[in-house]
C-alpha cells in the first residue's frame, strides 16, 4: 500500500473534487487500451462496466473518488482512493491511498512499483488540475 497527503489552498478549492474527477475520467479514456487497462482481466471480462471503474462519492465537507485499474504487468487490480476533505473555505486536505496492485502471498508479494506509480500519477493529475484552478499545493 502507498499513501500520500497534500494540502491544497485557494479560492476555488470547492471546485477541486469535480475537476479532479473529470480529469481522471478524461485521462482514463485516453489510456484505454494501453498497458494500464480499466475493467477486465487476462481471464475474461470484469463484472463492472468500464464506466464504473472511476466513481465519485460526495459527502458533507468531503468527497471520495475511487479508481480501479488493471495492471497487466502484475496481473492484478489496483484500487486508488482519493479523499478530499474541505477543512476551510479556501483549504482542503487531499489523501491518496493506492493498494492491491501486487501479486503473490504475504512477504512474497510483489507489485513492481504499481502502487507508488499510481499515487504519483494521481498527484500529477492533481497538480495539473490545481494549476488550472489557480490552487496552491503544499
């Protein structure tokens, strides 16, 4: 499992969750068919539609975005959970947790860096979204 937390500040922090969700969906559509695939597996189709691979849940003062990706190199599904907690009118905490992208049992489990790579990919998307919205990442 890999985790990273950042603080985001700025006037448009209220728009962050929706913009991040939209950008993750757009990025997913661009990557569909590459080595990082959503839904399905080597052994057949997924029980989920491709549309269900990225979901957003809105709460009072927080949002949760869940992304599921299939990694061919480890033959496993990786789930990344992004929690956006609005702490003040112009400040939010964003926690990214990626896990489940390893193959094997116990100490023999290997992920080939898929969890940390996915965390960093989400941070990169978050940075781009913040730049567009005029937000500062700390």
